[in-house]
């Protein structure tokens, strides 16, 4: 089948899009990826068997994407590009990555009537409520998460199949739209075996932290990810664990707040802001760590989605310390791969770190449990089977 994936962003990087596309290619499909370019990149190229088709975009279009369901202009502009993409590549099915560009795709598809798969990476209407620009003027008054939620439901009803990323997200959609339950398919974000089988160790990272008890965080560092809790805990933990080091690999525009917190607590020697690093270094940071954390704030998005980092952590047999955001709590407790703390509870976080610090055998047992789960059951090669089955049975 000639599948057209639609992504309204640059590519690479997007691990989920790439994982899905590669698996479909290996299963005998042809995948053409619609994506955007803002710089002087190649308009077409083949990456890991994926036919990447880049369409020129600009700052105006990018800003209009935030107003996708406030004004129709964004969809008008995207529809023209998508129509050209469909026609040129003689597609048989469309795979839509998230709802922002969905209306443009459905509008373009009216003339072709191709089978459509809607891939919901996030609970987008709930994520939007957390965006800083929606907390103040003018975004607060011109962008409506409620309208995005209604659009999400409209697109779920229009699509032939709908992919979700966690059991909790799937269940929430089934409750909202019970008539569409049979068209929902679970394809969680997991890691490819190559992440833990084919990598190069950066010895300088291991050497840098060889004498530390490292709490590691990988990924986006927005305040909703809970790092303020971890930073506050370090201020207390350094007394009992003088070798403690919180290592943060990632970034966000809110990092100024985190760095000010570190200065105010006078713990700069105990917290390393490494910034965003190439994914090829992630394995080395994980190997250098003692405990890996995901202190997410509880909300309607975090309660139904896994952070991919927890599977990266598990694959190297590291014990986890995660907040009680529902999806990750249920998974970690089911596998017995780590401890759970109450979100935003500094004392509980601190006590759980101390429990892990004082019990090396517990750390080893939890780490081993997680490693076996990821390597044998919950890697991409296993969890992508439902995606392949979906396309094997999709009517083009």
C-alpha cells in the first residue's frame, strides 16, 4: 500500500513518526512523508526507506497553526500543499499525525476518498491548557481548547481507524465516544531494540559522574514535568547524600525558573543543566545514573500518556522514581520497576530517593524487572505489531 503520512513539522527528528514509517516499510508498504521545511533543506530524500517530501513553510504559517481552529486560513494553506502531495505520489491511504493539521487533510481528501488513520500522539486539547501563551492575553481569549476537543471528536468519527498511545488514553476516548470504540487501536510509544543494542559509550560522561549518586532526568524540562520538585528535594538530600547530583538533560524556555530555584537554594554544585544533547549520548547518561526520574505533574494529559524516557531508563536496568500520574504509575507498579511518589510532594520524593539510596539490592531488583519488561515485551518491535495488522486489513 502507498501510505501518505502527514506531519505539520520538520523531519527529522520525530521518533514516533520514524518508528511507525520504518516498520511499515519493512512490512512491504511504501511510505511517503509530508512534512514542512523552514530552512534550505532538500525537498525530497529517502531516509531509512521513507520517501520524505518537504514543503516550504514560514513563520506566518507556523504562528497560524496555533490558531488552526480559530481561523480557517491555516487549513486553506495546508490543504493546497497536501492536495499536491496526494496527487504527485498516487497515494492509497493517509496517516494523520495529530489533530492540528487534520482538518486540512480531510478537506484535501474529499476529492480522493482515501482511507484515513488518525494518530493521536497526545491528548492535545488538554496539553494546550498548559501552554504559557494560553494563560495570558491574547491567547487566552482567541484559542479555545474546548473547540479543539470538539474537533478531535469530529476527526475521530471521520477517520477509518484511530491510534492512541496508552491504554488510559484509549479508555478515555472509548468513554467519550462509545460508538467509535471498535476503531481505536493501541500503539504505545516505545523504543527500538537498536537503542539498547547498538550504541557507543561516551567515556567522558561516565568518568564525570563516577563518584556521584546521580538522579537523571531526560527530555523536555517544562515546569509541568515536575523538576521543581526534584530540585527542592536535592536541597534536603545533599545532607544525607553528599555525593548526590541531579543531572538534567534537556531544555525548555522555562529553564530560567529552574535555574533561579537552584541559585536561590544555593545548590549549584548538586545540579547539572546539560541542555539538550544528541540522542546518541542518552545511553551514556543513563549508564552513569543511579536512579532515573519522571516527576510529572498530574493532569488530564500526563494521566493518560507515557513519557518515552521511562522505557529508555528501563532498558538499561535503572530503577525508576516516578510521580503518581496514572499511566506511568500503573505501568511501573505492574512491572515493579521503581517507586512512586505523590506529584509535587517534595517530602515524598525525598523519602523515596533515600529508600533507593540506602538499598542497593532494591535498586538492582527494580532495574532488572524493568529491563526484562522492555527488552522482552515492550520494545517497538513488539508493540508495533498492531500497527502492521491495522494496515494489513485497511481498505484502501
